[in-house]
C-alpha cells in the first residue's frame, strides 16, 4: 500500500475500466477527472444525493462522458470513497477520503488515500461496489429531468441535513403539491370570472394548503407525504401544526374555528406566481380573542371571523416563518 494525497497524480495512464463509489459528485471534480474518464472503455460511478451536496451538472457531465451513473437508494447514509482502476493486467483500489470534487482530487483539500494493490483487498472493494450497485438506481435522462423540474438545485442546500432518499421524497411531494395548487387555482379562477364563488370555501382551503406546502418545500422545509386538512412540520420529536386559510378574494375575513395550531396562515393568492402571507402565532390569536377582536360563537361552539383590518398587520414574508420553523427544529431536536 502507498499513500496518495493528490488523487489525480496517483493514477497512471492506461486504465481500461473504472468503478467508483463516492458520497458526492461536483461538476468541478468531473471536469478535472474528465480527461482520465475519456480514456477508459468502461466507467461505473455510484454516488448519492445525501445532504444535497451532489450537483446535477456533475451527474449530467458524467453521463455525457459515457459513464453509467447510479444513485444509492439503500437505507443508510452513503459515505464511501473507493476507486477501483482496472489496467487489464492488474487492478488497484484507491481508498480514502476523496470525493469527486476538485478540491478532493487535486490536493486543495486536506485528504488522505491509500493505493492498494493486494488482490484480496481489491476484490473485497469490488464486492462492496457490486453490493452497493444492487441497492442503487440508474441516473436516467428522465430522472435528471425530474430533479431539474422539481427544483433540486434550488433547494439542495436548504435540505443539507437530509439523506438522499428523503430528498427525493421531498422533491416528489413538491411536484405533487405545486401541481395540485395550480389545478385548484385555475378551477377557482374560472368560477371567479363567472362570478360564481359560492360554495368554494373548501376548495379555497385546499388550494391554500397546497400553496403553503409547495412554497415551504421550495424553501427546504419537509412537510411530509400527506398534508391532510392542515400542515404538520416535525421538529425533533415534537410537531408544529400550521392551520391554513386560502383565499382569492383579497378583502375577505378569515375564519378561526379552533385553537388547535401553532401558526395560523392566511394566504391570499393574487395569481399563480404571487401571494400575500399573513401569519399569526397561536398566542397572538389568543390575545385577539381576549381583546374581543375575534368573537367566540357560543351557539356553534366555534370562533368567528378575523376582519382584514385585523389580520393585515401580520403580513410577512414566508421566509420569516421558514426561519422560525428552522429555529424550532434546532431548539427541539
């Protein structure tokens, strides 16, 4: 075995085939590795989306170079750094700390790898990669397209604490909630244009929930697979409950039925690309009730309406709620 600090300088020319298992891939690393990869006849790379570090452009460039690229989809976090190089007359393994990024393979980072030539250890490394391959999914053009469409590059740094399997689930949920919002908004808009808004409170509520879920996921907040009648965000072992009132008529009052929530969100959708958010914490709703600004209706055993003039002072950017949710997750974890 020999030490290898700068991985690129440790690889001799003449490699016929390469098998790689690395936790993360970046475009910078692929660019520096491209000359080497272009000269191989076979190229297999297994990586992951864990913590949102892998870049889509890196995956796309690997495919352009003719590599068979896979994403690990097993149950554990993916963290190997193993390079098996086949020269035809011998195989070696480079095992250490270098992911496929420029800093990791050029010596800019502080890395340490070993070049292993012992047949038994090389075989064990290849057995490991073959096992990982059986637990991985191919990176197809369709998968790349789906990741791009669902905003992976926009949210990947916001989900830095999530394994790849969860990130894929979050992206699928984002697509589902965003598409459902668009469908409901268009349906309600058609009724609005015809002046027939009666009986659409439930649909407006559903539209608002899907809008909030879509926007929260777009900012890296995992709202789960099913939002139900409201939204629950998990913070450690606790949960944060978000009640939503969706509207398309800007001056309508908002209805508070009960106090079973941590945040009450009123979202007024002006068009497909913009909405006003009014976010009231539960203790603030309780204060409004005590001051008589929200009436309790004894006959129906429910609370009443919040007039626009009352809730409009709670207008904030959704980023403020996102920051509160992140702080809660840190404090309750």
